[in-house]
């Protein structure tokens, strides 16, 4: 599980301003009444997500890594398989998570098979199965051959 922490500023109408132009409605976060807080009260917002869900193919996302080199190699390896993809990113508090997203939803299963599901593919394991700060040994093994 990963945690993202953002600080917002509360407005009495129930809007929480995270950044100029980016806000969240209190009602989208809670079924409880809007709290009676003074204008400008800082609020810490924590978002928790399960990294394993990221590589399940939802919205075309088939892989996630903390390493730019790994993302670029996977992007190019997929292209060699005639599967087009893009590299997106999610800024976490302490690092950036790079996402491999498949453009054509018909290719999602093939991409997941190639990257991590099938024995005939790359057989990669996600970065987060290794201790923090350690390299992805499955990726290194695939690169070396």
C-alpha cells in the first residue's frame, strides 16, 4: 500500500483547495456534514492505494515502476511486440511512480502476459516486492539475459 499526503485549505462552503485550480468537495470525501471550520484552516488529506491494483489492466495500465530506465525499456519492448504504450507518472510524497499504459484496450492482456504473467514473457516482479532501495532483481535478470 502506498500513501500520498496533500495539504489543502478549507473553505466554509465545503471546498478544499489543494493547489490553485485543484480542489475537492467535502461531500466527495465524506457523508458527514461540512465541518464548521474557519476559512483557511489547513487540512491534511491522505490517500491510500494498493499498488497491485495498478498493474491489473484497469484503464490500460499494465505496469508500474519507480525507475525511469525500466519504464523506457518496457515501453520499447512492448513496441517491439507491436503494442503501443505511453509512460505516465504519479507523484508520491517521496518518489515518482511511472505507469505503463496501453493505448489499445485489445492489447492489454497481451501486454500483461508479456511483462509479468506468462512464462514465455519477461516474468517481471513489481519493484515493491523487493526491500526499499533495492534494485528490481527480476528486471536486472531479464536485461542480462
